[in-house]
């Protein structure tokens, strides 16, 4: 008798990224929820862009998963969500070039994201930023903290 496949663990991820100014010091954050456990990740770079930080947040969250998972990934970045769900397959097919034959911007991170997708089953969800969504607001606070750490303790908004 064949046993049914073991269901994949379900992880909910909320990500955010920003730079202030853009480009400038940037931060990223991810909140991973598995059952009643929660893990927060954050980091930053001294000279970057909003888009690079949004990508880094998703990559870092997915790279933190230790085995294949079913993932609901929430982002307020249409750049990230549309890039991965609408454009990335064509970019790969075209040698990481856009429809007008130009190199994909942030190719290093898009390729790293492609590798991080791995064996996961991911559903991508867009949430409107700064609209009162608790987890998105929490991720935004973490981004602000990461930017402040990069600046050596000086705070700053991410937008």
C-alpha cells in the first residue's frame, strides 16, 4: 500500500524592505510564523535601494527555511511579487534579459531568489503598505530599526 505524501509544513512570511533616502542606507525584515512560533529576521546595507531590500527580505526568509515548506509570503512590494510571479520565468528563458533585451536589474538578487524558491510551494500575496496590516507594520518597524543600526543609531523613516 502506498502511503500518502507527508504534508509540507506551513509557514507564513511577512517581508518588508526600504531605503531612506532611496538610494541610501537600507534595511530589510522578515517575520516567519510556523504554528505558534515566530522568528524575526532583519539586516541592512549602507548604500542600497528599496527594491534590493525588498528582494533581500524574501530571499533571507526563504533561505532560513530548513526543509521544503508550503509558504504564504506577504509583501507590500509589487516589484517583488510581480517580478517573481509574472516576469521571472521569461527572464530566465531569455538569459536573464527583459522583453526589450536589456539585462534584468538586480540580477544577482533575482538569481539568488530563484535558487531560494527551491522545493517550496509558495503563494505570493501583496498587501498595501502602511494600511494598518499588523504584520506588515511590524516588519516596517524592523526595517526602520535596521536602517538606524546602519546609520549608527540615527533613526529614519523607510518611505
